[in-house]
């Protein structure tokens, strides 16, 4: 899975959200830690190790 492309799609508005499971997180994190636009994306943790990533609302920042 191309996590970098998915993060870019979130940031641009092509995707509304992206869900990462606990099982996928270690692979995702390798891309996330070097992603230059982390401040444009919000992750919300849920029960069971699920994280939902969405683009931050510019008006709320």
C-alpha cells in the first residue's frame, strides 16, 4: 500500500479519511514519520488500536 500517496490524497481533499489498524500501523509509521505535511493531517485514535486520519480543517487551525 502506498501510504505516502494516501496521505497526499487526504491533504488534497481527494480522500475524506483513511483508517489504519493496529496491524498496519508499523508499516504506516515508517512513511508517517518522514511525511513533510504532518501538520495538515489529524489522527484520531479509537478503541482496538484503530486510527482514523483526516485532513485538518484550515478554518479551525
